[in-house]
């Protein structure tokens, strides 16, 4: 019998296998395939699920359609892979940026704290140095200041020491001479009978100065007390220098 005799089935020369990967664009409904050999043909007929239209399929791995499908699957897979990689890279980049910013902030805070600590230490050191210098200066001043006796000689010498610092002229002899005439060396002497006393401002102290004169010519650093011997001498000599040029030029009531 001829091999091409109708009605006789020739066995399939090869087994057809179909491998279909899930595609996101396809319907979620599954398709079942039944490969049924057709006499003398390589076509297979898929058995559609219930309520679906039967479609004739012809599978050929080398056909343009199969190649297009494979290319589409490869492209979609590549797209999904690339998107996933891009998302992962973006997350990694964001995490790295956040970590870098956190590190930068921590370093800035640490630097600020260190700067504040250094500034506080520098200020404390400067303040300590200033206090030490002030103390040393006071010690030097105290060491330079001579000790004066608490008597007429000591009062005159201390007054001259202060007058020298304020450029007030006068000599020991000129001061002593006027003191002996005005108060005989009594620092608590007071004149209660002259015109000043009548006007309510009596002359007081070693050099007999009235309160307005003492107040106007008082030198800071001495006591604000007309009866204080040193303050009285210095204020009187300051007034005499302003009016007469020096206490040395005074030979009578002034």
C-alpha cells in the first residue's frame, strides 16, 4: 500500500512540545492544550477551556511568530530585571546618602562641641591670666608704696607721694610751714569764729579748708573727709596750686 494512501495514518516523526511562560500582558485564565495528531499533518489543535473559542495553533519554533514571542518574553524579562535593578540601586543610593548626611551632621555636632569646649577653656585661661596679672600688679603696687608713719611727718610725706602722682606742686617745707600757721599740726582743728563759720562752712583740718573747697579739689584715692590729714593736705595743695601756683607761694590766710 502506498505511503500516501488516504485513510492511513502515518506515525508522527517527532513529538511536539510546547513551553509557554507566563506573561503579564496575557489573560490570567489558563489555557489547556491537547496535542492530537492529524493524518499526515504536523498541526495540533488546542482544546479551549469551557466558554472559550477554539483556535487553531501551528507550533514551529523557527516561525516568525515563535521568535517574536520569545523576543517579547526576553524583552519583558530584561525590562523587569532592569527596573528591579534600578529600584535597588536607587534605594542603595538613598540609603548611602542618608548615612552620609547623618555622618556629616554627627561630625559637625562633634566639631561644634569641641570648638565650644576649646573656647570655654581659652576664656577660662584668659580670665585666670587676667586675675593673676591684676593680683601681681596690686602686689607690685603695694610693694612700691612706702609705709608712712601716722604722725605729722608721715602725713606730709604721704600727701607728697600722692601729689606727685597727680602732678600737684608743693614741697615738704611749704606744706609744713602752712600747717603750723593754720592748725599747729592738729588734724581736728576747726575755726568757729571767722566769716566762713558765720556763713555755716567753717574751716577744718590741718590746712583749714572749707567744705566747698575740699569737695571741689578732693583727689580720688584719698578719704572724702575734711578731718583726714592726708586728704586735707592734698585737697588744700590742689586748691593752692590752682589759685597761687603752689602751696609754697602761700604765706598767709588763703
